[in-house]
C-alpha cells in the first residue's frame, strides 16, 4: 500500500462517505499517466500531455480530456479511439497499482456503519477491475462512474447520483477527493469535502 503521510479523518458529522477512486483510494495516477502517454503516442501526439497538466485534469472523463487536448493543440484526435487505447494501456498496468493506506483504513473502519460509495471519472470497466484487483469491491454499497451520468466531474451529477442511490441527503455526505475537478463537483453537490494530497505531492514536499 502507498502512504500519504500523517492524515486525520473525521469520526462523525456525516451519514455516508463517497470516495474518489484514482489518486484518493488507489495509488494509480502514475499508471494512468503512463497509459495516457502510450495512447497519445500511438496517434502521433507523443509528449503533448505534461504531468502537471495531467494531475490538474484528474477526475475528468477521458474523452473530455481528449477534446480539450484537441482544442489546445489544434489536433484532430478521435476521443473514442484514444480513450480505448488509453484504457487498454492502463489495464496492462493494473499490477502496478496499490491502495493508499490511510484512505483504505478509513474506508475499512466505516464498513457496516455508514453507506459507502465510489464516484469515479473512470469508465465502469476500469473502475470495477481496479477495485477487484485490490480486493475491495465488497467495501462499497454503490459504484458510480463516468458511464452512469450525463456530465462528469466537475459537474455534481456523479455525487448527487451516489447520494440518491444511498438514500442520503447530499449535505450529510462526506467526500474524499484528490483532484480539482472532483473537489469542485462535490462542493457543487453541497457535500462536505476532504482534499486528499497525492502520494506524488507528499513525496515532493
């Protein structure tokens, strides 16, 4: 498991907890970045996606990111094709991912006490394979992905859907997020938010 250093979590004041997956519960962002680089290189766009920009765009659906890259670099990448290539490249790196200790321990401590959900900007296939790989699928009552909502993060749709499925008032939900888009989405949903520092940021501080 990866560590993000000393970090404290609340023990009360919420009726349900929603976790982002990549970069929050799971230390998978390096694998995702490498997958992006591989996929973009396949379509003649090697080197355009810088690591700091990648982290700033974390949490957003893959096809949305391809669209933005097209706009910024005046490219004509096919979002569907790049998304497929990126997904396959990431799945080939699943063996590299680990849980983030403190967040995983917090989730475990809440099992059976309050409803728990995942709200991830990834596709359902990738999120489910990630959770299964780490043997944590049964920790969560609901899993919401980019495939389940019309608008991905930073829109609040994903978090609101999770609250509805858990039958909990959004204001009584606590969200754990690492990415700007996810934090904005949770705030727009009217939820309490804890910003999780990434292992990368912690190791560089």
